[in-house]
C-alpha cells in the first residue's frame, strides 16, 4: 500500500476480527449439513473453536482439511479425535502449514509498521508457546529473552493475537498456531 499509495487511495483498511462462538459454529456446520443436521459430535465444535479462537481464516483452513480427512476415512460424522488428527497434520510433518499462513498473527500490516522485526515477534511468540505448555499460560515475567517483551506483548494483545490477564499471564489465542510453534 505504501509503494502504490495512489492506487490504494480509494480504499480504506477494515479490521477483520474473530467470529463469535455462534458465528464460528455456523461457518463450520452449514456447509456440510447431513440431512439438515450437524455432522459434529460430542465436543468437536468446542475443539475447533479452541484451535482457532473463532478466526474465520483458520476455521476455513481446518475445515477444508477436515473434509478431506472425512472423505479419506469415508466418515459421515466429525469427532474431536478427527479434529485433533487434522490439527496435528497442520502443525507437524510434510502437510504442516507454511509459516506464511501465520503472518497475520506475527506482524500486522507488514513489518514496516511493526513495533519490532518479524523475527523478534516470532521469537517472542515461540517463547509464549513453549512456556505455556504445562498450564496453557506463560508468565509475562518469564519472557525476558526478548527485549521489550512487555511492549510487544501489549501490541500483540491489542491486535488480539494473545490474551493477557490481570495476574501477568499470557497465551496465544489461536491454539493451532501455538501447536505449530511447538512443533
């Protein structure tokens, strides 16, 4: 946009945020209804929401792979186990997502306007992912390996990439990204 300011002069930025739980469920269920009913069983939709935090981008990626998985298995219904298999495929091994799929979570609107370099954000997010392995949260005070971690975490919180709580804990909202970073 900076390089072609005239061409983009008639547009404006609009933030796309996370879907509500109800909107996320509808996005997952409606395209694959079976005889007018949901194919999701048990806690499957809960697990999808956990993995994506309601991000339409990551919901679409997981659901696409999920449909492929169901077709391979010749399965009609989706279980939490199916979602975990697909999440593992997206995070580990040959079928894992490339890092570019997570760029929106790493730097907002590109590195030129970011608080720090892409590598610095990635190092911080990697620290959060690994430090939160046991409890699901990392303590902000333990993330001292990255300079200005507090300021960068606040930026990530403002962009809704991480959740910060009042007792100094942080977690990455899109759990699929957390699992990918750990891999």
